[in-house]
C-alpha cells in the first residue's frame, strides 16, 4: 500500500508542480509520528508498523540499509514480542537475507548490550 501511495504522490506532484520528495518526506514524517504514538501504548502494532515504514523508506535488499532492519528485529527480540520478531524475520528471509546473516547481526547486538 505504501508503494502505491508513493506512486500516487509522484503523480500528484507532477500535476501541482511540487517536488515529489517534499511531499514524500512530509507524509513519511507524519506516518512515522503516528507509528511512534502507537508504540507509546506498548502495542506490537508499533513494531510491525515501523517495519513497514522501513521497507517503504529503505530498500531491504540494499546491504547498507539492513542495519535498520536488524535493529528493529533486535528491538522486537528485546521486548519479547515473539509475534513481531517471527513475522519480521520471516519477511527478511523471504527477501533473501540469510538466516546466518540475521543470527550474526543479532549476536553482535546482544554482545554490544552486555
């Protein structure tokens, strides 16, 4: 849905002569504020919503952006949010990120927290 929204934004920007990136940034900021608000109520929806936001903002298949995805997966682990953890991990695996890479990234984060 977010990718469709992005395409719609680009089309609208052409009609009104407003740079698409400006509109995208404003909408992303609003959506991020809403997802952060959901988190204040300790809702697992917050983690899942942030994951979807990450996928919208960053290409999960780009190695340099994976840090953000690993960080959020680790956050779900720390919060013992098994549902979000498993859902995010499954999606990462479906996107071709190896189980070994995921486990190594989580291990580094656990060691850093000690």
